[in-house]
C-alpha cells in the first residue's frame, strides 16, 4: 500500500511535506487548473464583448445618440438576473458584475463621443 492510499487523519503528513494528503493536493491542483481555464475564457469573452460595445459606441457617436441607454441596461440586468438564477448563481452578484461592466462601457462610449464630436 502506498502513502496516497492511507488516511493518516487530519493534519498528518501523507506525502507532500505540508500535512496535506497527496490525493487532496492532486485534486486541488486539478480544480485550480479548471478555475484557471475558466478565468481565461471569462477574460476572452469580456474582450469580445468590449469589442462589440466599442462598435456600438462608435455608432452612437456618429448618430449623436447618448452613451447610456437606461431602458436597455434595465432589460439586460433583468435578463442577467434570470440567467443567474437558472444557473444557481447569486442574482445580486450577477447584477453587481453587470453594473460594473455597464459603467465601463458607458465610460468608453463617452470617450468615443468626445473624440468623434
């Protein structure tokens, strides 16, 4: 029997020198790798989203439309809250995240409008 097959109890050194079982360490590494991959995907998706919103900002600026669209923002928040509920994610967290993104988008649109006016 190797040391990874034995349960030496909580806080006992089973193989990696820091008191954590090798199986736990391996599972932690696997989960963290998944988290890292998801984080990378989130960053890439946000980059794609901002490419689209930049195009929206240029279109709005060319047609003298306001940077903010409260009606659209409210419907997006409601839609995202529903998506979050369906995904078992805290809707309040999802709303805070979208509000942060919306604020950044509006800032970009204001910058674009100032440069194209």
